[in-house]
């Protein structure tokens, strides 16, 4: 934020707070709290301190004590993301960048630096780029998507099903989203451990992050060149073929955006949902008893443990006011997803079930709302449901307090999720489903007569999220009811 002679908290009196740069209090210049260092080890607690001290919008310090604003209020976050005339994602107007306070070598620059992609563009250019992404998203067949998720869930579970033990972070949550996304983008042959590890490494910002980014981009640019030469029925081909006329570089950069954003968010979401299922007896009892479906459990997790805790960043295009704070033109603001989701103004009782409420901030909002959120929801819904059906007695192998986390300004990661279960035999997995396998309903079939589909082929059983429990398997000669036939048709049996 723009340095000013008066206090950034709205008062000129700093004597009531801790002395400036006091390490014991985790504060820096001006008595502002840092979003990095010792105090930031527990960001949830730090957010509540900031809320108590400053209200819905708080002045904070990023790495190297660069000033920024943390938006904590639910309503204030929604106001910010929904007003592109006042706030932009374009960091080129950021005062700290213009005056050199935050140089090109700032640790968070990879997250903040402007790129020619839809999530940072504005006006006509934003509409052109986002239209191409949304157009490609609209071509994803939901039934194909769920079949891919089911296929890869069974493939991954097969790899550890006989052992009776597994780490559901490294062996499941980190792999399922990447495998499914590779299918969607049209590069299933590229899915392997190296791509998974490169994506994780890139997002962690390690010393090898640049090399990892180069590898990911090389994979995506090869795909772009192949599809430019020969279009197919996949996301990449539809992105290339969109009337917006994206260049190869634009296609590659947007494939990277979709791949990494969807991967990181979904890997975290999967791990978080499974953790709650294993550690909260009431949560699992509601699932088992039918009082809560897996999709509802996913939405609850998006409130309580969103995949991204904050997003860098938004920038003020003019002098304005937000949450009682004076925001100067060029000031930077953090989209506070995690603190906004627990804002007492919208959640006075954090133990209350948010069943059916999708007004959380997990996917942002406004013109830059996450375009791929339904992919993440589907992977979590189907993946968790299929895993629990395959391993019905699975449970946590260690006390909950022994679970370890890593946290950054952007997200909170579960390091491991060790589980135990009764060993089960590997399951036959069908060949990867293709577009041609999507069943087409017969126009003359209304559900009252025999099902037009052929005999079922063995495959993973994936229930629809809201569907009633299926009836016991029928034997030879037994007639299926209309609902059973409809469910069989929907699953592609």
C-alpha cells in the first residue's frame, strides 16, 4: 500500500500497540503484523487477531515487509471481486512495484507478476480470453468426466489395495486430479509421477520451481502443437478452435492456468474432505446414514478448509474505501478466502452445518470467478464416494493430532493422510472411456418398458450424488424397476 505519514490503521496513535519491529510480537514497521515468519505459522489465528484489531480490512506486511491489505470480511471480499471498475488483477499498477519496494526478485512475484492470461486481463481482452476458456469448458461431457474419475480412482486404489495401508495424500489426492485433468486436456499419455511432482514443486516455489515450470510448459506446448495440426474432441482442441483465435502461446499459458489451478485446488480439496470424514465421527455418520451426501460434504469442506486460503492479489485503480479503511490508488489487496469464510457476520456459529449453502469464497467471485470449479467438485464428489465404497472400513492410522501441515500465504496443505483398511483384491478396470462410449437415450423409451441397453459390463460402481441407494442386485429373470433402469442408463450400463 502507499506509504503515508499517518497511521495505516486509520489512527495516528501507535502507542497502544506493540513497538515497531518487535520480533516478540511478530510485527514490523508501523507495528503492522507480518503474513510471514513465526507469527504466520498459524494464519487462522493471525487472521482473527487482525479482525479484532482492524475489522474487515487490515493493513499487513508481505515478505520483505512490503505493505499490503488483507481483506477479512465476507461482504468486503465479494465487493472487491465484483467491482472491476475499482479493483483489478493487473499488478502493473501496484505502487510497491512501481517505486521498487517490491522488486522483480520478491519471493511472491511469481504469484503477483502480470501475465497475458484471462485471470489478469481486463475489458475486451479479458472477455476474449475468458470466452475461449469458458467455451472449451462447456464442451466437457459430465458423464465422460465422471467415468474418467471412476476409472482413475480404481486404478490408484488398485496400487495399494492389497497392502491394507496407504497415504491418501501422496498416493491418491495428489494423483487423481492430475490423471483426470490429463484426460480432459487430451494428453492422457503425459500423466506420470514426473508431471505430478513438477506441478507440486512449481506451486511450492522451491529452488527447482523454474525448471519444473519449464517441464510443465514443454508438455503443454507439445500438446498445443499436436492439436493445432490435428484437432480432436478434447479441451485443448476446443480452446484452439474457439472464434477468439488464441495464439499458440496464449493456448499454452491458459492450459497451464487451468491445469495448475484445478490441480492444486482439487488435490487440497480431496485431502481435506477425506481428513474430515476420518476424524469427525458425526460427519461420517451423516454420510453413512444418508443425512449428508458426498457433494454436501464437499461444500462443507469448501467452507471450513478451502483449497486456497487467499489469492494474490487485487489492486486499487483509484482512491476508495473498503471496510472502513482508506485504500489508495495502487494499493495491493489480498482476497481473503479462509478468513472471509469464517466471518462472524455470515457464520456466527462455526459449528453450524452449511448444507446447501454455496456462498463461500472458495472459488472467488465476480468476473474472475474460477471457471473450472465444477471439475474440482466432480473429482472430489466421485473420487471420495468411490474410495469409501471400495474401502468401506478405511480409517485413520494415526491420532488426528499427529497429522502434519505445511502452510503458506496462499494455501494450507496436509502433508500425509495415513490410513489402514482390510486388504481387498485389485479390481478390473475398463479401458479409458471415450466419447463414443457415452450412451444415447432412445427417443421412444420413457422408462416404462424394458431398458434398451445391453447387459451390464463389470466396472467401478459410482452412484449419482443425490441418488437413492441402489436396490440389491437382481438375479437372472428378475425384472428391474423403472428407477433402477434409469440409474443404470445414466451410469452407462
